[in-house]
């Protein structure tokens, strides 16, 4: 939701594409055959995020910041870069996470 609003054909102003808003170079490096194919895009986006999470030793906020702003920026600023868009992105992803977590718990508790 935070990346593409669930639009598999979404393209950002900077050229990121698909549901997970992968940059074409990143998608190619991850072996994506069709960046607009939801299965290919999501699998690559999840793999990329896992690699970022591993790189930042499990720190989800730093991994999210790197997903949004790039690894170099996170390392250069030694944390979440001071960009409004990146800070908003990290906060927004956690907001969506909490919303969907609560919805799932509510659904599981229905008789």
C-alpha cells in the first residue's frame, strides 16, 4: 500500500515500477523478468527488503529507509536520512503494518 497503492502498473516520478516500486536496475539485479508482473515484483521486493534487513542487522526502520532512499544515504547519515519523504515513508509503513495487524487479529477473533 505504501509503495504503489496496490497498483501493479504504478510508475513513480523517479522510475520505480510495479507493486513494490522497484527501480529497473534493482529489478534486473534481482532477476525480475517482468517488473509489472505482481508475482515477480513482490518476490523481488521481498527478497530485496530481506537483504536490506540483513545488511542493517535486523533494523527494520533502517531497512525501510534504505528501500526508500538507498543504502548509501542511510550509511552516509548513519541512520534514517533527514528527508521528509523518507521519514514519512518509514512512519507510513509502520502505520499500515499496525492497521493490517489489527484487522487480521480482529478477523481471527470472529466466531
